[in-house]
C-alpha cells in the first residue's frame, strides 16, 4: 500500500513521492524550474510556478516578499488551497523551491515539503520516466488563497537590529565564505551582520553527489557544532533569501521550532549606510 511521509515532514525522497497518497487528502506538486526546463521535462502532474511571482525588487534591494494579496492571488491561480499538501522542487538544488516553502509558511499554509534531489534526483531515481510535454497544467482559479501573515516566520531589519545583542537569537549566514568575509562584494558594503555565523548553504548537500541532502544526523551536527542549536531563535539570511530559505527549510526539517527568514537579506543590509557591519 502507498505510504505517506511522517506528519509534517519537510523533506521527502523520490521514493516517498512515488508512493505518496497522503491518505487520500489533496496533494499538489509544484515545479519552480525555468519554463523552458518545465516544457522539456517535468514530473508527471507537476504544476509550473514562475519564481518571479514570489519575489519583488526595489533596487538595490532584491528578493523581497510581495504584498500578501498578490501572493494570495498567485497561489489561488494555480489552485493551491489550505487543504493541499504542497511538494515543491526545481532544477537548482532546491533553492527556488525552498523560497516557495518559506513563503507558504509565512502565509500560514499548514503542510509542505521539499523533494530531495529535485528534478535531477527524480530523473536519476529510475522510479518513473519523466513526461515530455508542452501543455501547461495551470488552471485559472478565481479564489485567492486565504493567506494569514505569520509574523514569526519573517525577520525584518528592525527586528534584527533590536536583537543583535540577544544571546537567544542566532544569525545564520548562508552565503559563501568570501561574501561573509567581504572579499566578494555584491552590495555597497562587504562583510556580514555582526555576530552572524557562516554556514554556506551547499555544505548541507552530500559531498559525494552534490545533489541530495546529507543525512539528518550529519545536518544536525553541522549546525550544532556552529552554535545553531534548537533552543535558540534562528534568523537565516543570504543575499536575496534563496540560499537562506534553503537553510530555513532544513532547520524546520530537523525540528527547529523558532526560525525566521530575512527576505531583504544582504541586498538590503549591505546597501544601507546606517547598518552595523563586520
């Protein structure tokens, strides 16, 4: 008999997806790959969602969260309701998919998960041949998603500034070590938010494949060895909150209860002249 993943699982395998029935409850599979990739190949039944609909920019700040009503219309347009178990994937190691999953949490969606390995992992699994289709699975729905903004999922700049000296709040920088040190500068200023701990997002991937996540016990050790422990409130950031959304989902996968994402990230913090920088 097909089995569902554990309740509230935040990461599922290709095998679990192939056997997924969610006890008869509605499931929607969202593909955040680029449209040309989706048109060439995607997991059967997956609905395409344009990643651009999940972010907006006010240069030099990028990756910000659009207005809640716009996001509600976007989700409603592709037929997502609060009853759906949303499974997301992409062709970029899950970065875009995780931004969707963080957004869903921020809008109060009750259940969603990342497909480990994404499109490439599914293709390599050999569980089922990918459909090659050019039709769109998106249907026009008129009801907006009933979004209720969850403030505890979002960290704004003012919140971070107010908690820079708080020992119970940990800042997690998902960027490269060069960005963290300031030797690679992608904003007006280089460096990092004071006190932030740097764990590059790609360190969560199995080094042998560069595709699948490390086992949970290895991931837990990676974070706790750097002081990112479950008893703390963790704020993840990068440059535009894709890599840090990945960290957000992984920490939720590990059972961390108090995690926030900073949507403006370094594109906001590093482009201001009144923010503290190390």
